[in-house]
């Protein structure tokens, strides 16, 4: 596998996903029951933005560094404040030198009794993940889709982060099958799924499959599914990363308006003049 989360650390898609994760965690903390977070494609935990392998893409410059250099929209302030605090603690007073990935972000916001499981198959990133999160969280060198289904046996509340590299042709299908398998065992489980948005045909095809298997399939009771398309530009060139999509399944009460605002603020901040956010209930 050639993909590394660090290639895109701190880009607009990371900011959208992590702003949504922070919001979901805040809303879920209102329930006193312990929470288990399963991150199917965890990466290295956090990222050194001076690493030449990561910095040459300039995605952090156009993402988190750009955001921190201007007035931050209200919906993105919790994430911006958190990133600023992490950098100050790491000795970066006047610039963004590191970007925390979802493992670090989740662990820094979990309560006593909560658990985090991060899955990573790439050997170098797994070693970094293990070093950076244990013993606070558990790093697992295993297929995250399999671990997601295994974790459904746990009696804690379940929240899944699914953000695959999409280097394999079956990632779309495996997401759907994993969600279906988990919901069969734990109908109340929550998910946040990230997907690239290059063309609507690919995304809509996956969404139709998801709706057929999850909303109209053999599950007891259809889960609530919220879909956000963050279109930074018109989707006319399928060879470009034109935006991203976030899909929230069984979100907590009150998440929809916050999700909509995050999506709109990300597109307004990083998108082109013809960009738009499309947020709907599936």
C-alpha cells in the first residue's frame, strides 16, 4: 500500500472530518455510557508537517495553515483551538508544525472508561501509531473492516470512523458490507464515513448501494443516514479531487444543523466561487 495519511494531513478534507468528529464526540459525551471508538484506517496518530514526504503536496498550506492565518468560522473554532494548543505544547508558537490525526484527536477528548482502537496495516505508520497512542489507546495491525465487525461484540456504545485510502477497487463495497454487518449485530452503532468526491456517478452509485443494503435491506429498523457533499468546485473533472463526502449513520440528536454549518463553512473557506455544500437526510 503506497498511501499514507500524512500525504494529506491537515488538508480541507481532514478539517471537515475532524470538525465533524469533535462535534459528534461532544454530543455523544452527554450519554454517560462508556464509548468505544474504532478507527478502521488510523494512520500514524499525528503528523510532522516539516516531513518532506508530506510537505511537498502543500495540502497543509492550503488547509490548516491557511485556516489558522485568517478569521476562523465559528463551527471550525473548536478544531482550530485544539490544533493551536497541540502545537504550542509541541513548541511551535508561531506556526503549525504538527497536525493531529483522528487517533490523537479522539484520545485527547475521551473520558475515563472510553476506549479507542486504531487499525493500521502499513508497517511504518503502524509503528508510529503504536508509539504515539499506547497505552492510552490500542493500536492493531490488522484489517480494520474485520476489527470493526469483531468490536460489535463489545457492550460499550460504538462509534466507527471509516476513512480508507481507496487504493483498492473493493473499498466502497467493503464499507457497505462492514456497516451492514455491524448494524445487524448492533443497530444503534454510529458511523462517520469519509469518501473522496471526484464525480457524482461514483459517489451516487455507492450511495444507492448503501441505501439498498442498509436502509431497505434486512435490518430491523432503518438507521438515520446524513450525507454531506462538500463540493469545492463543479464536478466536471473526475481526475481531480473536487471535494469530499461525509456520511453519518445514527448520529446523535442535534447533529444535523451543526453538520450543515461545518460543511458550508469548509466549502466557503476552501472552495471556489462555484463550490457548494449539499447536506441531506438519505
